């Protein structure tokens, strides 16, 4: 640290820096950062884009243990002032305004890079932020001072001047600053005074000013960008644009709008029109991979435009409900393409509730014309979220992705009746063994108004063509015996009516059905067959492997051998170690950050060859690069296998064809301890999936011919 303490003195700082004589970033900021252990800044306005501009210099500063303190003031709009005058909590208004500044900045690529650096610095405990405002004689004003201090162990370099801590303030506008060095004759007193002024400001000791912490409020928002920033490209291109800004066209200002470069397919246009023809209610049944998200956002954009054109137009809130957290992120990215930055409502309530509250208030005051909230089913069901919806009094559009999930009684009862506009999306909107739930969805959203199945999607080129290869796997004696016992218990449960009307998955029948499905999913013969199939494609990349959940049911059975490892673990050992193919797991235990990394490395085509998963790739995950899918386990619920097929049929550059390998479980021909009807029903359940997969495959006739002997054996020619 001794060399570090003398570093500021080693730099030949000028007395002042002015835009016509110097580059404020290259000539002053970056050299000062390289020599400092602390940077304090108090400004009227702060922009995250400035952190991207400082780039590697800031990274090196943080690596050395550097610490940043920032005091700034949010930019208040007329609606903020109106809320303060109406008696809203002042601190809350200022926090929401500051968060809004960060959110709106995030749509700019350069500012988003800066937000990433900000997030990483906060996460590492290297940066603290506070907000300042004037409070005197019952009046509130904006703090507009501009001072800064670089420190090492011995000296300080203080500066003051016209430049804000913004991108235009550093590289675009015409600015000037004066510099005071603590070791320089005539500068020492002024440098010390500026340093003391900052300390008084930081600890809220300055008369007429109030200062409060903002770091914890901003942290949940910044964490998202900090995670994205790790390993991101730091290259920054600057232009001398000053404070000139490009305004959106008047007809799209503040609205969802279809991006000019986006090609909406004809069938998506037909889907949107069908929804409008049904008074903006209904369900789009569209195969996985056909662009339900784009169709839904196009519908929302058109609706927003129509409402805006009406006399006395009122604001519109769009609430998008999805089943899983990663789908919130995917939808949010697509919404941003359509011109609005949505609120991502999931995880900690503190991370989204203040901003959502502000949005509801702004819509009520009509100081904003549109807003979008993307949330999970779980957050949507919470009292805090439901309370927000009840406070909204203007136009409301509810979009439900994978709408079948909302048919569960505990969710369908919470769908807001105040929503005039309702749109459901699913490849399979009908709920399995739950007619009541399906009816509830139809009562709320309306009927299916547009239908695009796999065959239609392949025909119009939305999905790629595929071949289907069923591999027959016989249960062994232990598995046959257990399958018979569980099937008998299921029959008794039906006879005793030990199940609820809404098909409770945790009830006696649900548990038995899951156990029986697990026997088929974990059939021991599958792994040797998998080795043979994967070996044939050992040089192919972009392969997905769907495994059964948990362990083999016989692992805990006193009558059967113990198998401690899961099917996924065994499959990863087979593919990754035995066959030496780069393989990664994608499970519920995989963090969101790790999932993004796995998918990125998979899509690169030279890092990860195989992804092994269970159910996590079933709903909504985009893996268009996938060419081959091995289905070691599939439930008899058509929703699951339809989604898995659609997942591997998505279009991608260079991809013209996909290959699906399905492992079909049957009883061995020599079986004697399973009654004939149980055997027949087992095979019938498997053949239902086979028939659906074969129906649109290029090799449909060949597949059906291969299975004809099996159908004849069990009298299932009509299945």
C-alpha cells in the first residue's frame, strides 16, 4: 500500500480541465482511478452509463479493493411533484423516481452495461449510494451540487465544476472542472474543505439538505444486471451527441409497439385478428415454438394503439402471468423489444412492490399511459399482488402464458374480473383429468379462438421437420411385479373414491399414479438402450436428454435391489464419462445464472454437446439449437410430450431437421405375473404418445409398421 499512497502525487494533474482543451475521461478520471483507493462523488444527476464509460479503469479500481460513495438526486417529473403535493411520503416518491431513472436507463445498451458494473460493485460491497434533496421552510428542492474526491492513503484530489456524473456530462456536453491537490501549494485548504463537505453530506449533517440510503432499495434491481454483466463484453463506443435524444414517433410514445424490424408471420396476424373478433377475449392454442409470445405482444400493442386513439383514452395495465421465474425474464426481454420496460414481479416482494405501487399510482393519475408487469403464478396469487390489482381502475389486459396452469382452483378464483381484455396461451389448454379446471379457464378467458398444431406449424415453416424413432424396452421381473401391485392399488383407490373432484396430485390416487409412471420412467433396460442410441450419434452436437425424476421406485423397496443414484446421474455418467461427450445438467437445483451459462455454452456448438434434464426444459425454455431429443421418461399427460416435441422442433440457423428418440416400455413376452388387461392398458398408454409423435413425422409409415406386431399382440390396432 506504500506505493499506492504516493500514486496520486505521481500524476501530473492540471489545475482545470475544459472540453476544448482536454478529454475529461481519458485525461482526468481514468488516471485518477488508477491511483485511488476511494472515490466519492456528489452530483445533481447520476447515470449508470458513466460506469460503462469508465470501463476497465473502474474494474481495476474495484479489484484493488477500491470503494465508491455516490450522492445524487433523482430527476423529478410533474407527476412526482403532484404526488408530493398530494401528501405522498416524500422518501417513497424520491426512491421510486430514482428506480425509474435506473429502469429507463436499462433500455440503452451502454447504460445497461453500466448497470451491470453498478450491480457487481454493490454485490461486492464496493459501492454505496444515497439520495439527497433540499428541505427547508416547508419546501422541497433538488440537490444540484457537483463535487468529487479521489483518495489514496495519504492524499486527496478534489474537484468541482459543471459536469454531472452522466454520459453527456463526461463525453458529450461542453463541461469544465477545477482540480485541487492536497499536496499542492494553495490547493490544500480547498481540497480539504471539499472533502469535509462530502463527509457532512454523506452523514446527513448539511443544513437544508436531507440524505438517506438508496443502496438496499436499488440492490434487487441491480442484482439482475450484475449477474448478466459477468463475462460481458466491456467494449464501449462513444459519440459526441451531447444531450440530444431521439424521440419515438408520436403514435408509439409510451405505448407497446411492434418493432419495425420484426416480421409478424401471417398465422400470427390471423391469431391476433381472431382474438379481436372475439371482443379481445379467448385462448390461442399454438404449438410450442410457433411464437405465442410475439402473437400476444402484437395483440397487446394493437389494443394499446386502438385504446389510445379513442376520445378520452384511459391508461392500460398489462399483466402477464407465467408459471416459472425464467419465463418472467424471457417475457420481459420481449416486452422491451416492444418499447416498454416491464416490472419483473417475482422473488422478494421488496424487489418489485415499490415500483409496482408507483406504476399503479401513475396510471391512476394518468401521468403514464401504459404499464406492464410480468409475474409468476406464485407471486400473482399473493395478497400483495392481488391488492395491487384491486387498486387499478382503468383498462386491464391479462395475458396468461401456459394458461392451463391457471385452471387450478386456487389460481382460477384469483383471476381479476375487472379485466376487460383476456388472452390465454398454450399448446395444450385443456387440463388433464380436470374438466372443472378446463371449464373455469374457458369461462374466464373464453373459447379457443385460434388453433395451430404441430402439423400446421411444420407446413408453414414455423417448425422444422423431424423423424421419430421408438425404442421398445421390456420391464424386468421386479419391475413387472411392482407395476402389478401398484396398478391393483390404483384400482382399489378408484373403487373406494379416494380422490378429489379436482384431481389432487397429492392425494392417495395422485401418489399411486406417480409411482406407476415412475416405474415406467425408470425402467432399467433404458440405460443400455440409451448407450446404443447415443453411440450412433456420438459426433453430433445439440442433443437433449430427458430423464425421469428422482430414483427408481425399487430403490426403497424391501423386495428389490437398491439403486442409490438417480437416472439423470447414471445417464450423465454414461454419456459424459463413458462416451466422453461434454455434458451438463439442467435441473431445478441449477441456478438461473448457471442455466443461462449452460444454454449459452450449448448453443455455441463447441462447448456442451448434451444437456441432461428432467422437467425443467418442459415449459417455455428456448433451446432452438437442439437437434436431437432422447425421451427416457415421459408422463402420459399429453401436455408434457407435446411441449418436449415442440422444444426440439424450433427453427435455428443451419437447422433443417430434428430427431426424436422415444423409449417405449412394454411387458416382456414371457411375463406371467401380470394380468392381461393390465398389460394391455400399459401398452395402450405408451402407444397413445407414439401415435401422436408419429402422426407428423417424416417416417410415420415406417414407425407404424414397426409397431404393428405390438398392436396385434395386445389388440390395439385402433390405438
